[in-house]
C-alpha cells in the first residue's frame, strides 16, 4: 500500500510540474507575441535597412530584460486624439506623442534611430524618427489626430511636422512654444579682435 501511495504522490507532483511548466511557457509566448506586435519588418518598407537592424537589435535587448521581470497585463487603451511635442535643437531632434492629459504614448529621438553627431539635427533624421514614433502610436493605441507643439530652432522642425502628416496622422493645430526672452538676460560683451 505504501508503495502505491508513493507512486500516486509522485504522479501528482509530475502533473503539477507539467501544468506549471505549461503556464510559464504560455506567459513567455504571450510576451514574445506582444514584442512581435511592434515589429518594423512587415509594415514599413521605407525605413532604411541599417535603421531597421538597429531598432531590431534594441528591441531584442529589451525583450531579454523583460523575460527576467514578470510583466503585468495591461488593458489596451485607445487614444484617438493626442498631442505631438517636437523639440528641434541645433544638435538633436526629439518627438514625443502623448494623449490629451500629457501621458506619453510613444517617443523617438535621432539617437534612438542610430544617428550620430551632426546627422542627428538633420531634416532626414526628423522624418525617420517621426515615422518610428507614429507607427508605434498607431499600432498600440490607434492614434489618429494630433495637435503639434514645436519647440526649438533646429532644422528638423518643419520636416517632423510634414512627416506627421505623411504618416497618416491628422494635424489639427500647430503651436510654436519656443521660449523667447523679453530682454531678460544681459548679453555677452562684444568680441574684440
């Protein structure tokens, strides 16, 4: 009798371990499916190959980090109307897409897309990062319309606005929020040559 009881206990432990293994594999599969949902391969042929490779490499690195942490399931939020904040400086261009409250939906910068040095402030870089940010916002949240707030005097500001429109977002308004001094600070003394 005791041998049969031991065998039954071992079988129950095996079944419990198998079900636990199945649930862990299912969670990993769900995480992989979520990561695959935001893929740059199928939807956009216009992004250059080297930028696609860098984005995929960054995505793979993030996926490794996420496997270690257990991710809470979040409900899919739908945001039809939002805001686009474009910061175009002399050295870089950054775009942030938010909902109407200001909670960030997606963002991109020229460094994220793999641009370095002086190329980060170019109109081409602004166009590429706008495409990256809008794709993510449209896929995950269903963003359709944005109000644009532009800050800075960089060369990428107009290109970013045009790219927002070209990537399927309706631009409802454009506002320039570049800070302008009202003769606040004392200017530098003139250079003597």
